[in-house]
């Protein structure tokens, strides 16, 4: 590896690096905000206002926690965060098993998992460009999953019977 490449990717991985230091400080402040209202949160889109109210000085005037989950928890509380994570897991878990096109299902699952991991270090759910991409992946994944089980089969029989009756 060249020295420039090594420095760009490994040289900044220390606590003195401004991006790491400020993120750690933002996460500490987010945790402080969460502790004020852990169950119901402080209100949607109020993280920046609560951050300013802590009196902390942040050189770059951040408005987000740079961790989507801490920010979500601080704004909508633990209940809101758990509902989001549960709906995400219900979507991610069955993608491969019930997907009509397994390679596409695996690609969508990989994209969503990468997005979810990146959200630990940035504000993916709060930026317009990245959140639109996330919701497109989410919607396509949800739309392509083929439900299985007796309830779905019963519904399919009813739909088929209704269409068959209409044709007669």
C-alpha cells in the first residue's frame, strides 16, 4: 500500500482525529439527551434544538448525531426505535427465503444491511438523497417478497375464485 492510501484509510483511525473525536462527543451528547426522555423521546426533528440546549460547543455546528439510531432514539424514544428496528428485521429476515429471484433478493438484502451498518456512523435516515435510496430498497424488497403459509394460500384461492367467477 502506498503511504498516502494507508494514511487516508488508517491514519485517521485515532481518537485525536477531528471526525472521530467529534462523533464521539456527539454520541455522548445524544446519550445525554436520550436519558432525559428515554421512552417517548424529545420530539421529532428536535435533536439539534436539544443539542444546543446542552450548552456544548461543537466547532462545526452539527445538527445531527452522526448515528441514526441514537438520533432516532433521542427523538422518538425507545418504543419508536424498537418499532423501526422490528419492521426492518421482519423485512430483512425473509428476503432470501421467500424471494422469487434469489440473486436479486440477496443483492437487496446486502444493500439494506450495508445501509443499516453505515447508519451507525452517519445520518443516513435524515439525509434526503440517502433516505430516498433506503426507502426505495425497502419498498422493492417488501414488494418482491412472496408471502407463504395457509393465510396467504387461502387468500390466493379466494382471489383466483373471484376472478374465475367474473370470467364466467
